[in-house]
C-alpha cells in the first residue's frame, strides 16, 4: 500500500495486559487467555493479509487491537510528550511494511519489534537534536533545578520516566515486556552483561523513587 489510512485516536487501554497478569494464578483464566491469544493471532493474520492488499478497514481492526500496548511502550520508552506521534508513526510504518510480514511469528510480535526499532531510532534522533541544543552558549541555557523531594509517592509511569536512558530501555523491555537479556542485547546492540547491569541500576533507582 502506498498511503497509510487515517488512524483513529483511540486512547490506550490500561487493562490490555490484565488477563495475562492474573492468568498465572487461575487455571481457568489461563485457558481463557490462551484461547484469546489464539483467536487474536488468527484475526491478526487474516487482517494483515487483507490490509497488505489495501484493505484499510482490516488495518483499522489491527490498529484497535494493538494501539494500547504500542502506545504504552512508546510512553515508557520515549516519554509522554513524544508517545502519541511515535505511536502513530509505528502504525504508519507497519502499513507500509505489511508486505514483509510472512506470518512466521505472531503479528503482534512482528509489530512490537518494528515499534522497538523505530523508537530506538527516534530516541537517537532526539538525542542528536538535544546535543545540538546543549552545544549552544551555556549562558543561554536554562539549567533545571531538581525540586526538593517532598514526601510524595511518584506513580510507576512517572518513576520509569525518571530513569536514565539506558536503564529505562532495559527495564521496560525486561521487567515490563518480558524480553530476555539475550533478546534485549540483540535489540540494543550491547552485551548481556550491560543489560543486567542496567536492569540492576533501574531497579535500585525505582526503589529509591517509590519508597
């Protein structure tokens, strides 16, 4: 397809992973979660095939099924200010690359990896832009002052946003999304020793923020 369809601005679903989260404790829910995933995988494959032929309605169904999880990933890895635009860009990129989806893995897995690669590229671009700004005359720069810590509890999303760049990426991929250290190392182009070190750093930092 040459042009992406107009995508609806559906708010992310905060309960998109709720069934998975509780299924480990309840065999009945576990079976339901398995059936639900199988049905979604089948629907994704069918809609991806239709969308690759230009069916925008099929692609909108894909969008609505996955936008919550992709938006949450964007928000955690690149921040709330960039999340909306980045999420839309992920689906535009997916529309253009549908012809590369062969069905060897679940469509959700394919989409998720596409999103991670796009987010990492966008973070690099933002980093270069900020570096150019930092290179300006220091007298023109406003130096932020870290506010004194009052006895308030930061919510989890805010705490993640305050993590150092490398630690945040590893924490989100490992502890939130369930990737292994080997998979994360491959995605980020680092060693597993680095990912383990960054994960430890992230956990210690979060503990300080949330205690």
